[in-house]
C-alpha cells in the first residue's frame, strides 16, 4: 500500500506532536494526544473516507465532526447507561461499527 505524500506528511506531523507531548508532559501527554486522535478523528475519518475530498479536508471535517458527534453520542449513551467510561467505549464502538457498515450500505 502506497501512501500519498499528503498522508505521509500528516503521519509525520502526528509523530512529532506525540514526541513533543511525550517530552514536555511525559507518557501521560503522549497518551492524551493519542487518545484524542483515536477517539475524535479516526472514527469520523473512517466514515468520510469515501467522499471525493482531499485528505486535508477529510482530516479537518473529521476533527470537527468527531468533537461534536462523539461528545453528543457519549452524552446520549450516558443517559442510558449512567457510566461515563462505559459510555465512551460504547460510543466509540458504535462509530466503528457505523464506519464499517455505512460504506457497505452504499454499495447496495
């Protein structure tokens, strides 16, 4: 699999951000940056990966969609389960399942 230069630059920038957070804030800072990317950006990026946009546009939209929709879905799941940690896991699992099922529904 060949990465485009744009994706490679963003992965390199992410590695520098994690390294800087690790140097300045220790392991907790690196975990925080990695968790932010994993929880907010990755699920929405997987959902919008088939759109005819550049990678930078997909990354930008996935950041803001992830911050808004992930927080909203965690809040709604928390209303049902009353456990914040479980709500985060369930909302993340729902977004991952949606990102797998949604492109397959478009092919039907």
